[in-house]
C-alpha cells in the first residue's frame, strides 16, 4: 500500500539528459530501405492514414468518371461493362479500403499519444496489418485497369456473382482480396482494444478516458463482432464458385438471401463503425475550439455504447423490399428509428458545448469542418428516419434517394470529421501547421460541392431514377439533376485538390513546431519525440493539461513514470483495466523483417489463390507461417531483467501471465472473433433449414451413428485436457519435464483426429457437400473447426520448440497458456457443432 501511495506522486527532480539520449537511440526510426521494418506508431499510423487517403483519392477519381458518364442522357463515355467495374471498385474502395482503415489508422496514430503510452502493445501486429492492407488493396484496385475488376457491386449479391452469371476471376478478386483485408482489420481491432484497456497512464481510470478512446473501444468491439459475418459470407461464396457447394443456389436448397443477411449484419453496423470514431474525434475537437470541457461526457459515452448495441439490430433495414415477414419489418423499422436517439445525444452535446464556449467559438478550419459535419450528418440522419419507415422505403428503395442518404451519412459523418482531424492534429506531427487560408478554401469547395452534388439526388430518386444504372433516356427528365450533381462532384474534387496542395506545401514530419497551438487539454499535446512522451504522467482529470498547468514541463523533465529505459529496450507501462493502476512493464519489439515478409507472403497466398495458382500459393502460405514464427519467437522475452523501477519508488515486474497479461487479453479477443464467426455459421445453418427443411434428415437412420460424434467429442475433450495437464507439468526455470512436450503434441493430435473423424463419418455415410446446401453446411462445420485446429497445431509445435530450447517453464509460460486457451475454445466450439449437426436433425425428426 505504501508503494501505491508513493506511485501517485511524480518524481521531484529532473532526470539526466543521458536517459533522453538513450530513449532516442532505442526508439530511433530506421532509415533508408530499412524503413520498411519500422514499427513506431507514428510511422505506422502515418503510413496507414496516407494509404487510406490515397485510396480515397483514387475512389474519388472513379466517382468523377461515373458522374461524367451520367452527366447527360444516353452518354457512351463508359461502356456498361466498364461502368459496372468502376461502380464496384469505387464502392468497395470507399467502404473497405478507405473508411474503416482510415479510422483504424487514426487509432494507431493518436491513441498512444492520447494515453501518453510509448506505443500500443503489439506494434508489429499493427505494422503487419498495414502492409497486408497496402499490398492487398493495391492489387485489388489495380484490377480495374486490366478488365479483372468485379462487376457485382460493392455488396456482391448472389446469384449475380455466382459462376453462371459472373464467370472468370473478377468476382474472386473481390472475395479473396476483401476477405483478406477484413482479417487485417480484425488484427488492428485487437491491437486497439488491448491498447486502450491496458496501456493507459496511471490514474486514467475509465471515467477519465478521452472520448476518442471510448469511441475506438466501441469501434474495435464492433469489428470483432460484425466483420466475421462478412468473412464467412465470402468463404461461402468463394467455395461455391470454386467447388460448387450450394450455399446460395436455390435449386439445390440454398438461398441468395442468406448472403444479404450475413452481408448486412456486417454492412449496417459498418456505417456506425465508420461514424463512431469520427464522432469521437469531433468530441475532442469541439472542447478545444470552445476552450471548455465537453458537456455530457457520461451521456456521450453511453450514447457511443448504445449506438454500437443498436446497430446490430438494423441489418434487415436494407432488406425491407425482399418479402420478409411483417413482424420482422415492424421490429427492424423500430430499431432503425431508435438508433437516431444516441446519435442525437452526441449532436446536442456538441451544440451545447459550442454554445457554452468561454470565448467566441474559434472559426478555424477544423471548426468549419465540424460545423459542416453537423449540418450534413443531421440531414442524412433525417432521411435515415424516413427510409426506416417501411412504406416510404418501398418507394425509395434502390433509387438515387438512397444514394443521396448514404452519402450524406457517410461523408457528413466521417469525411468531414476526417478533414477536421487533418487540420487539427497536423501540428502534433508536423513542424508547420497547415494553411488556414487554403484550408478554408478546401472546406467551402467541398461543402458547397457536396450539397450541389447530392441534394439533387433526393429529387431524381423520388422521380424514379434507379441506382446502379449506367445511362438513361432523355425522356426520363433526369438530365438536369444529373448535370447539377456532376458539377457538384467536380467542386468536391477541386476542394480535395486544394487540400492536397496544402499538404504538399506545409506538412513536414518532425519536431520543432508549436507544441499545443489550440491550447487543448488532452495528453497528445504533451511535448513528444519518437519515444512519445519523455515520461508517462500520472493523470488526475479528463483534461490534464488544463487541470495541471505545469504538467508539460514536468513530463519533459522526466519527473513522472518511466523516464528512462530500465530494461534497455522498448517498453511501456501496463495498467489495470478499470482504475489504471500500474501492473507491469511490457517489453515491446523493435523494427524487424518478420512482420513485413509475413504480410507480403500472406497477401501473395490469397492473391495467387484468386488466379487458381494453387501450388505457388501454398508455397507462399508456408513461407508466411515461417515468417510469423520467426516474428513471434523473440516476443516472449521472459522475466530475466525484472522487476524494475519506474520512478516514485515503484517497482514493477516485466513479465506476467494470466488475465492481467496483454497476451491473454489478445487471445480472448481472438476467441471472440472465432465465436462470432461460428455464431454466423449457426445462423446460416438454421436459416437454410427454415428455407429448405426437406433437405434435413427426417429419420435418425439417415445420420451417422451416435458413436461417431460421441467419439469425436471425447477426442476434443481429451485434447483440451492434455493441454491443461501439460501446464501443470511445467518445471522450474532451468529444468524440463519430459512429459510436457508429449502432452502438448497429444492434445493437438487428438483434436486433429477428432476433426478427421467428424468429416470422415459423413463422407462414409454418403453425404456429399456439392449435392445440397445441407451437405455443404455440415462439411462447413468441420472446416471452421479444422482451421482453428490447424492453427493450434502450428502453435503447439512452436511451444514444443520453445520447450526444447529452454524457453518454456513454470514462470515463462505465456506461449503455452495462450495455446491452451485456444484448445479450450476449440473443444467448446466443436461440442456445440457436434450437438447441432448430430442432435438438431434428430430433434426435428421426433
């Protein structure tokens, strides 16, 4: 208790300059071609954000091409086939390659600064996600230049995207490329959740967390729950295209509407996945411009959480015209209107904060973009309530009214806050501020251009102009509205061009600019360098720089926690989840080639599969696994250098295991991802049963005998038990127990045998996956569990290798602990799957 009391007090004396020099050496960013190996959050975050903005510009150029095609009736600038490709790549790029990655990039870039952490806990994971995204996204976008781009729209609805109607590899580039990019987004979400919960500065309890931190927590949590559904959908469609398993073919029991359910379970929450971080950014900018704390902090936090919760009840909002039951229409219509309430809470909070400004609300460029966002997003929200009403939606569905609504919500709710962010936070990274004069030109061009472009679309939509058409007749009367919209689109392009010119003229990465030009109160405006802040402060309020006026000087003088590098490497403080009490020091890796090569080979694996080059793909996949193993080998450094002093008389360990460890948290979140994916599978299984119940066995005799699933279940349980026993056999440091590797290998092979037995009994029974949707879903259960078992087998061999090299013992056990967690999860998922696959048909046959 004495140490805890001391830990609340900063060090009273300045630290020697030699410690700062050591930090500069340890955290130095590689130069030259070794820059590719960098993992610093500022480097990775800027690279991530720059790539996302580049995709935004490229997608915008495609939008200009489409608007030019539609400017006049019966135009032939683009052929119908090319227009469909451009339309698909534009929507896909904006949604998958720009919107979500841009928000994740801001999380990587800003969160460590706001939390005064040296970095997020898994810097190489962030770097891996970025390079995978850049490589995969670049190859996908380039398909539009080679007539290989998909043509089914960014939503890729079957049956249009089945092989019969979309032959060739065009659709496969979307399915494998976007599925891979979604996996990299999940990797980023894991980093953000663990980083926000575990790397906060001492004293920053959850009720003092910046609102952007709350927004990113909800954002990342929604990715964990929502993205697996679209990953499963892409797996289904790619397997059907490649092997003929009929998930979506109605003649063999499938249903095209299953794709819509899975896609929109991801797609509608994605709107709020995009909006919530942007709203968090606005909640940071408004108080700084108003020079007063945000009004309704707790209500905003509740609104963020409520928006995330409600968003998962809205996916059928996009399916009102598909003939679903009236009760479902009523429920989802009510949910679609209810979600406006938490959004309204945030809007009124911003307005109230602006109204209560201690001085005149600053008319800066960030403030203008925030005010523009308030207007545009509110209009989009009002039209959203309109289309939530089923009778109106039936009239407006698939018209340009929906196109206008979508862009008012997404551009108003995300793009305008993003530009405000560029202008507001640029001084944190640049030696020069961006130009206020050019910034205001950019704002007015974009704001006026946006309304000129999209306001007329409401009218043309109500006049009956359908979306996704490549041309129209002069007799329709839509020509004037389309010409106005096209002129507005070019005004937007001019505004973005002005911003790019401003960026090229004034943005210079480095130190030496004004430290806190907006006089903001949050920690990202502390003096910083490549190692983030000189020392990690003790936080006592939500606006530390306002409440502790001398905090910047104290931190820069090294008077707070971790003013040096006690382990001789990169590290930051891990704190408790709720009240942010210091728990231990995390040793983080520095630059390396493992994550970069893993990203490159993983991208190559997916892209080679797309063009059916299976053998080279498998080689790249194997190389990717090797790179992963090399990358993670050095992460478990052990407790050899601890405990260490972090200042204020407090000593912390540098190695822990169990629920307080950051690795344990990451594995639990990964299990939630796997659980969400399997939940989507169970939904698919039961949904197809409601559509084609005649396919399900009507008599128990048509199923494999119960002895097979019982034996499989026992093998899964035995596998998990072997890992539990293996943990108990770990020896003291410096010695090895001979049974440990045998138990680990037995546990992994037991699960492998269980998967093989489950798949084999159905094959032996004569069930074939290509014969019916029932057969496809039965085999899919084995595939989903089998891929986890494969991952666990690789991890088990890795742990065994660490055992024989003396890097696994009773203290240094994190690798075995995480592998055991996965084994326990696999057993639980497999048991549920066996119960459904073998028990449900018997139950309905009674």
